[in-house]
C-alpha cells in the first residue's frame, strides 16, 4: 500500500508497484526472471548493514525462486496457483524470534555456499562475504480466493499431508536472496526492524497457461525440470 509500508526489494515482474493490479502485472511484456512466462511478483524487506542499504544484486549474486513439492507425500496431486493469488509469510511485526515461529524452519539465514550449519534464525558470518535469506511459503489452500491477501487461507502440510479444510495442494514456493555484506554479519537489520522480522510476499501473475503446464509436466510428473527457458 502506497505510503503504508517499509522499503522492499523486488524480483520478478519489473512493473510491480503499490498501484499494480492483476491486469497491469500480466500485461507486461518483460520479466525479471529467466523464464519469460514468470511474471509473478516476489519481494522481501530491504536489508541494511550499519545503516547502509545492501542491494540483493551484483556480480556473483543469485536470486532464485524454487517451485517444489518435496514437503508433500509422493503422489499428491499439485494444483497451480489460481490467477491473482497473493500471500505473505513471516511476521513483519515480530518483537522476538518466538513471534516469527517459522524462523529456523521455513525462514532462515545462511551463506552463499551453503556452509552454514542448520537453519540459522539470524545472519551468520560467511567466508564468502555473501549471506543468504531463504523464505518458504505454505502450500495447502482452502480454496478461497480473495484477490487481495490470501495469507489466512493457507497452511503448511504436516508429515506430508495438507490439514483438513486446506486440501488444495499448491506448489511449494521458496525465495532465496543473497547479499554481499562482507565476512562479518554484524550490524544487519531489515527495513521492517530486527532480522527476526524477516518475511516475504508472493503474487501470482504468471502466464497461467504456462504455469499450469509446468505443474502438470514437472511437479505432477515427478520430473526435475531444472531451469526451463520458455
């Protein structure tokens, strides 16, 4: 919302603004992703080190979006996200690690070379000088589409099974961001506050036909499609 939020960094759809609509997002002829059909919007709060904004961009940095089904039992039928589906995961208002219960599980910090141990709840010192932020989204949906914020209508699966009332299994989206901060991670904060306020947004404005094809031919066919180029 214009004037109502903290600073964010965006990847994916290059037209994303506070005034974007589903129509404007899908009308763009370009994509910030390697796959042109992926016109979805992905964003996280901006990261600062000692008050200086660190952009998640530059030589040697990777910003990646994963679509998986590996937290669901084999054979689970995956549905594509419905058009205009929107969700947020994490707690931008957290006042402690405990207030953001997916920290250290679905949301965690690491290093660009994955040398960290476990799933740290705060940035770690990395020999590469590049830290990473991983944010996984829930992927069990109750079938209610709001066209505004569908966060309350999704849950995570348990032991590979979606909970009662949330039986629509969706792709598991994971955002992975990298930041070049140097070998010390001291002084890092987010625009939303301390690093335990980590959260992320996803807005499905894919080419819906292509998304449905990838879900059918990759996730449901149990085929690792790697990085499709078309």
